[in-house]
């Protein structure tokens, strides 16, 4: 791919909060349900480190999840070690989108 990520990643993303916790307005929860049917899952946690094109994210339950990024990943803001993020992952663990968590 030739893609190289540093400790900062900047781009643009869409998506609302709440899927990871099952909270939000009914319309937001319907969107979450649609994403689940499409094989999209939400991971929320703290970025431990950046390893090339992969973020290592620690969820609140202590589990560490690898989030693969590439040029198709929609992103917004600074994403690096110490940041709390919410990522939408496909079945292969590729980040469809990632944003700073609220």
C-alpha cells in the first residue's frame, strides 16, 4: 500500500456516539442495528500505541483490540497514544471510520 501512519493521524469522519454502549436516540440505535447487520462493530477505548498502519486500542473491559487503518478509513482529528476513540470495524477488523470518543 505504501501507507505509513505516524503517531498522529488526521482526516474526516462521520458517525454518532452511542453504538458501543447501546445508548442514544431511537434513530441512532436503528443506525447501530443496521451497522450490526452489515457486519460493522463498534470498538471504544484508549489508544495505547500506533504500530505502522495499526492502532492498539484498550477497551474499558481491559481487552486490547488491533484496529487496522488505510487510505479508505474515514477519520477526524488527532488519533494517537492516550486518545479515547470510537472505531467502526468491518468483519476483518479494518476501521471503516474512527473518531475521538466523547
